[in-house]
C-alpha cells in the first residue's frame, strides 16, 4: 500500500543523494551528474524527484527509474561480475542458458569498438 507513497519516495531520494555526496564528495558528485554523457539521466532523475514532490508518485518513479538507468547503467557489468562471485546467485547467473542474456543486458564482455 505504501510502495508509491510520495513521502517515503522523497525521503529515499534525499537520502540517496546525500549518500552519494558523503561517499564520493561534493565536487565529484557535481562532476558526475554534469558530465555531457550523463545529462539526460540527470534531467530524468531530477524531473522524477520533482514529480514525486508534486505528489505524482507513480509517474515520477517511472521517470526517475529511466534517469537512474542513464546515470548508473555503466555499473551493471561490475554488479553482475560481483554477483557471480556470490555462491548461489553466481551459480544461477553463470548458467549456460542464462549467462549470454545477462552478459548482453549488462554489457559484460563487450568490446567498446
């Protein structure tokens, strides 16, 4: 019932941004969010937060999700590589039927050329 509660989502967004600032520092946070390749993600993330604050929780959540994918999509390969080192999850992700699809979605083992 409270999954799309605007108060909880707004609090989570504020704590997320504060956490990033505390982890990497204010200057690097500004540099990360204002990179030319990340501007679209930053705009969608900010618009999503604004919509959540305006009590449009579901639409704001969807738009913010696109922003998070735009901002942090480069890290999916690292996350999948880390998850493969966990005992039971790694077995599932390394399954020959699932591994090629996961690798393609996360961008693991792809050449940048």
